[in-house]
């Protein structure tokens, strides 16, 4: 079976995410850095965004919409 490459599309839920389009990474909404799916730990359910780490997640929380 071929391993997916490129950017995945996810639906972020409470404590889990669902893969809508296969890929190896998602993009951090704050830094723009690619995040490998196996290391993804931070996201926003309400904003449907991924974050590279706790600093980026916090930064997103304090930014005005």
C-alpha cells in the first residue's frame, strides 16, 4: 500500500481528529510550519486549526478574531 504524502485535511474533534484527506502533515495556523500527523497534539475544535505546539496554541487564543 502506498503511503500518503503531502498535506492532509482533518476534522478536529474533542481529543481526536478524523482524516478527511490523507497526507503526512498539516500546517500550523500560526507559524505556517508543517506538522507531521504522528506528532500533532494541539488544535482548536472551534477554529478547526492545528498548532505546532503549546506556544502557537496560546498565541492563537490571545489573538483577536
